[in-house]
C-alpha cells in the first residue's frame, strides 16, 4: 500500500491542494461573494424577515461560487478517478442541478417570501457548498468497482 501511495504522490498532492482551495472558498466567502443571506442564516431566520438583496448581484454571486466549487470538485474527481467520461457525466449533472437549484431558490425568494425559510436554507446550502462532491466520490468509486 505504501508503494501505491508513493506512486500516486502527485495525484494526492493535487487533490490536497484542490481541497485546500475548496476550504479557502468557504473561509473567504464574505470577501469574495455578495450574499446577504450569510448573516441572515446565522441568526434566528425562522422568525426574521428576509434581508434586502439585489437579485442580479445575488444571482451572480451564487453562480460564481457554485461554478468555482464545481471546477474544484471536478478537478478532485478527475485526479481521484482519471476517467474523462465520468467527469463529462459529472459536469452535466452539476449543470442540471445548478439550473434546478437556482430556479428553485429564486422562486422561493420571490414567491414564497418568509414561508419556506428552512427549505430556502437547504437549497442555498446546496448552491454554496460542495455537497455534491461528497455524494459523487462514493458513487463514482462504487461505479468504478463494478466495471
């Protein structure tokens, strides 16, 4: 096993760097992205009114963060599995999920106002955190085992 680790040290190093970059996106979220919901969801959001926000800036802020996380996640998946077909499939999944999630998020914001705060919290969480990476790694590993 040690031999295998030594053979793949470049891949391990690159995956670690990409993971550090994912953590950095989270660490510097307040400086990098426009998101008035960062502070809102830290407080008692179930009883509070939604914060004031600019639709366009919020859309671009969430989109930029999602695609930044996506690129880093796809890099991690590539260096873990070295399968371009799998990365193409993951890219299509990420794009499809983004369209569904961003549309759902703005529909909830614009049409449901303060009624669905918990659902809004979770949809936003999937947009701003690399949660799909946590789902894709075991799924793709299992797929690779069964080939």
